[in-house]
């Protein structure tokens, strides 16, 4: 089975953020990811990781003004200086948390502007981020996201993400393949895993039930089958990454907490949470 990381931005909403580390470890996770570390001192987060024997495997660069709806700066002409400051801050956090990857959110295509118009800005920003991250020994990830959840998001499809990674041409730029978004936008998920994982350009997976982003055993995707596909292809190509559990608990959220909804994980053959 693949190795699973708990997404602490979505799992354990019944707990304060800093208490979610212990909860994930108690549920058997060996790794965590979350959206943003910036509201906390890096040393506080590092001590939570260490106290609970957890690895940090992913977080996002600063997204711009999240409360006002911004979802990344990478494709926004005129925001390059802010983008660069954010990437440098993220690299500092990644060093302090010993986190190998940073997800750089693409941002929204401005109203009335064509996607192609902002692509040069996106590529230029990614190239710059790749160089800075490489100096610090980190990978930069880009993630196609569906437009039902984030209308006008610049990057929606796996093929576009892989074209952009090729265009940047840096070994430390990879695709964050979120199977939830992939199913909503384009489907044919198993074949896309088979197509893209052997390229060495997939840095991380994420999962959630489709369509409602709840536990992976709710909805239209057959995750045990997809995990077998990831296992089979990984065995052939040597992929050793993580699968982030990025869903909003439905089964356990109210009565018993997130743990009660983890039956899908406990039920997997040779369940590997770390
Ligand atoms: O929404 C997702 O999917 C993510 O992985 C986030 O990092 C983007 O907000
Ligand atoms: Mg995701």
C-alpha cells in the first residue's frame, strides 16, 4: 500500500490546529501535510512534529490574500515581488520543518483575461521558484485544481501541468496529482496514474471521496483499486512518495471525531500509514 499523510487543514476539525499532530500520530499516521504554516512559529510546528514522531511532507507557499479569495500569486502579472518574498519565506519554513516539498498555488486567472495571457508570468515565476528551492534542496509542486471548487483557477488539467513542468525544465518541479480534482475535471484516473507516475514528474498524490470531498470510501472513486494501481506502477518505476488524505470528514466529524471515519484506512490490506 502507498504511504498516507494526514492533511491537518482538513482532518481533525474538531481539534485546535496544534492538537491535530498528536491525533494524527495516535491514528497511526507517520506524516502530515497542511495548507499553511505561517500563522505559527516554525519552531512550534517543528516541536509538534518531533514530539509525535511525524514527518512534514508538504505545505503550500503563501497564497496572497486568502480571505479576499486569492489562491496563489504565481500567474498574476504585477505581483512578482510578493510572489518571490512568499517563496523565500516558504523555503525558510521548509528548512525548519525538514519538509522536502512546497506546493506553489497557481492563482486565479483575472476576470476578462485569457489563460494564455498570464502563462508567461506563471512560467517565469515557477522558474525563479525552482532555482531558489533547488539551492535549499527542496521541490516545487504545482497542482491542477477543479473549477467547481476554485472558479478561474489557472491550472486544472494533468496534461497542462505536465506541459508546464516540461517547459520549466527543472528537475525539482513536479506535479501534485490530487485524484479528487482529477476525477472532477477529467476522469480516467487510473489510466492517468499509469501515464504520469512513470515520468518521474509526480511528486505527491492527494485523495478524497468524489463528489463531496469526504472520506475516500464515500462516492464514485474506487480508492482501494487506485491504491493498487499506484503500488503496481511504483514497483515498476521506483516512486516512493506520499498520498495526502485531504478530505473533510463526514462519518466521524460530529460524534466521534475524524478517527471514527478512518475505517477506510484501517480496512486496507497491509495498511501503510507510514
Ligand atoms: O485544494 C487542494 O486540493 C490543495 O491541495 C490545496 O493545497 C490548495 O488549496
Ligand atoms: Mg489537493
